[in-house]
C-alpha cells in the first residue's frame, strides 16, 4: 500500500463571514508531484498555512505524515517555500543557509551543497541584498530543502524566474520526488506544469473543483482539439468548401481553423490530407492546461449560481 504523506479531510477555513477554504478533501502519496491551481484569492496559501499549522481550521482534519499539523514530527519533516521570500539583506547566501540549517538542527557544512544544487555556488559569498529576485527565490528553495523533507510545500516557486531557472526548479522538484518526497506546489503558470506534475488540484473560490491527472481532466472536460490548416495562397475558401461546416470568422487568406472532438481527430486529419496540394501544413493544438483550468473553474461557478 502506498504511504499517505498528507491527508486533508473536509477542511474549512473562514475569515469572519468569508469562507476561504470550503470543505476541501484530498490525500497525497509519497513521491507524488502535485500542482495546486487557482485564481488569486482561491485559498491556496490559506490551505498551505493550515497544513503547516500556522493557521487553525474551522472544520475538518489534516494529517501530515500521520501527525498533527505543526507538531514536532510534522514540522521536522516538512519543507516550505513561502509565497514571498525575504532574507536579511546584509547576510550572504551561505550565512542565510547556515542560519536555517541550525534552526532545523542540521550542520551548516552538510547543507552547503544545496547552494550548488540551486545554481548559487558562485554567489554564495555575496550579500543577499545584491541578489536578483530569481536568485532570492532559488535561495528560498535551497532553504526549503534542508534536512531531507518528506513533504515539500512550494507556494508559487517559479514566480519571477526566467525560463531556464524555471526548468531548473522543475528538475529539482523531479529529483526530490524521485527520492520519495511528496511535492505540492501552487502556481499560476499553467502551461509549464503540463509535463511536470503527476496530478492537478484546482481550487475555485475555496472549493476543490478538480483532482486528477491532467490527461483524465482533459478527457472529463471533453474539450475539442483545434486544427489550423495552412493552405496554398488563395486556397482557403476552396479548403473550407471541401471540408464543410467551417466557421468563416476563423479563416483568412492563408489559413482555416476548425475544432474537432478527440474521437474525430484521425478522420478529420485524413480528410485534410486528401486535399493534397491545397494544404501546406497543419497545426494540431490539444486543449492546454489553461483551457482545462478555465473549464473546471467556470463549471464550478455555474453550478454555484444555480
Ligand atoms: N489573514 C486573513 N484575514 C482575512 N482574510 C484572509 C486572510 N488570509 C487570506 N484571506 C482571504 O482568504 C482568501 C484566500 O486567500 P489566499 O491567500 O489563500 O489565496 P491564494 O489562492 O493564495 O491567492 P494568490 O494566488 O493571490 O496567492 C482571500 O479572499 C483572502 O483575502
Ligand atoms: Mg497565495
């Protein structure tokens, strides 16, 4: 049986009359990489804070590595990268890491390799005040990884990072998960998560509206595949006529766009290829995570209005 790292059961949090997290339940197994998605104010950070024991819940239960949130057992095995990391500007990267190592009961010399792991080895002796935003974020990540945590909570870990640094962060997350830790990260950067998480949780106005693998969420949403056909110059009309049922507002002199269901994909592509010399190229766009996210958020809002 797979070990459960985090169990959240019917958890609710209210701030006066506002319900920030509403009856949310999910559980995460060891080694899973899970993304928590949601609009601004959806309740992501609030959920993290309850898991960490920083905030009390108004209802439900949370078990972190089979212990209470905030307990010694939970704290010593959980890592956290907060939404906005701030370190004393006068300290160097090494000094910051040494400080956190002592807080976590680790020897400073045993954690210095983490600076290298997040690409900060060259800047280790520089004051944090001179670091760029991305460098501070990476120092935050190094800090979070001290002491081989079994549950890693990252609140928007790639915000402010350039594309290469983002890729490095996901590589690091992959390594941590491969070593058996569970990683739960929140993000707004949907597209980059596509190939890098095992599972997606979507929060909308405090409600958990989806919890599955992206491929299953895609199938549940039943969103169409978009095909863009690049035609020979001036042949768009003829292509549209031959394919029939084309939305004329989605064509111009050189291209024709159409949507088709997953089950019609092969048939539609063969119809396009039968047009021979009229067609120069075809782009196939599967629904993106953004589309899937929009679908589940809207569906939840429509249900709430009924
Ligand atoms: N300490 C607090 N007191 C009152 N309301 C709060 C408090 N913390 C959060 N909230 C409210 O709870 C809701 C959820 O906030 P939360 O910070 O969890 O959202 P989030 O999903 O992390 O958003 P973002 O993507 O902007 O970080 C918001 O409406 C927020 O205003
Ligand atoms: Mg937040």
